[in-house]
């Protein structure tokens, strides 16, 4: 019996779509993340002493097939 591992990664990989099966990934907007971090850093350096707060950035899901593999029942594993 061939073992196949379901895999879901965080952040896209360069070759994620070339692998068989392709690796399903959760994507993020790294440009927006960096921009927000920079804005917050410079605000602090300029004297912003407001309380810590949470920022939520959108993510995406790129389905390529690997994360959708059904688990093998324990009784089928030898």
C-alpha cells in the first residue's frame, strides 16, 4: 500500500502547483502585511503610545489537491 500524506501549507510555495498532487496552501498578502507593520513601527517611533490592538488581514485558500486527500482508516494500515 502506498502512503500518501495530505498536506496544507501556509504561504504559497514556488513549486506548490508542480508537485503531484499539488500542495494546497493558505495565502496571505505579504505586501499589505509589511506595509501595516511598517506603518505601525513608524507610528510608535513618532510617539504613538496607544494600547496594543489586533489587526486582521484577509487570507485565501488555493486548493491544489493535496489537502483534500481522505484519511486512511486505521484498520487499513498494516
